C-alpha cells in the first residue's frame, strides 16, 4: 500500500489540458501538499483501515486460548488541502500497492486527476 508503508512519495495532480503539478505526501504524519497555479495547498489525508481483535482457541494436545490482533488496510482515502488564500482542494482516491487513481476538486468546482506516475501520459 503506497500511502501507508513508505515514508514519503509523489503523486500528480493533472488538469484537463494534461498540465501536471507534483503532489508530495508523508505517511508518517499523514500530510500532503502541492503547489498548484503558484499557490501552496497543504493538509492531511486519511485511508480506510482498522484494527480488529478476536478470541482464538486452539484444540489438541496443548489447548490454548488468547486474543489475536488483525490490521486491515483498505484501498481508498480522502484528503483536504487548504491554501493561505482560503482555497481548497478536496480529493478522493483509490490505491493498490503503488497505483493511485483519484479525483480532486478545487474551490471553483474544477476537477483534476490525482494519479501515480504509472498513469501519466508520456
């Protein structure tokens, strides 16, 4: 999971004319930022993950009983990035390992693709 396991990484914000802005993220503090049209947007992101607990009992020659912890990682996330000029980029994305595909919308309603390098037009 690219947004969970690494310390930092790069994504791309791509407009309808294929103009690309580099988005950086840090998975340790769940931060994300981009310079779009000369304005810095920064904020945080979340991913859908959870921790589950369950009772485990083993039968046999040496029966045991205990509690087990399971970490479940999802494959989607959201971010809200704000600028000092009170503009906002609101993003939703899906990810699978190193692949990210999503959509961001700015304060004016313009939509952008949020993608990993694998999906850039070369």
